[in-house]
C-alpha cells in the first residue's frame, strides 16, 4: 500500500492551496484518513481527520480555514486550505488506516508535501 500526496507549494499569506493524497495497492478497506504537519524544529501534529462515513475532526489552529474531504471510490483524501498564515508553513503528511484483508489493518503515511506561506 502506498500513499501519494500532492498539491503543496509556495503561496502568499491569505491564499489557498488544496492537497490531495491517494492510497493505492492491495486495499480491502480504507478507514480513517487524515493530514498531519511538521514545522521545522517542531513535532508532527494533527491537522484534520475524516472517517469513511465523513465525520471530520480538526485541530483548533485550522478550524474554519481548512476543510478535509474524501472520495471513497478513489481512496483519496483532500485538504482545502484557505486564509493561509505563515504559521501554516510545514511539511504536510497524509495518513490512512488501511485494511489489506478482513483481519489486518495498518497505519500508512505519505511522503510529505511542503507548504510554504510567505508574508
């Protein structure tokens, strides 16, 4: 199973970006999918998660600005980021709980995509 993230880049403060992450491989079912981020010198932190049923959860720092969504048919999760701030600058990682059969599930991570917000 692989997670392939895309969509990062350089944007001015107040701008928008949309991240995508697709899971591929021998997939039986995809459970919770999410986005985390890690800024230089800081620990990786939760940004947002979404269940297969569409229940969303957000970090306080991004509530009202970021929206997580998913396409279950494509095993893809998205993160729409609006009103970006300099403090949103980080490497963004996607994460998914993937079952490869009825009995086994594992946590998988994407490779990370850089988001840089300039003033």
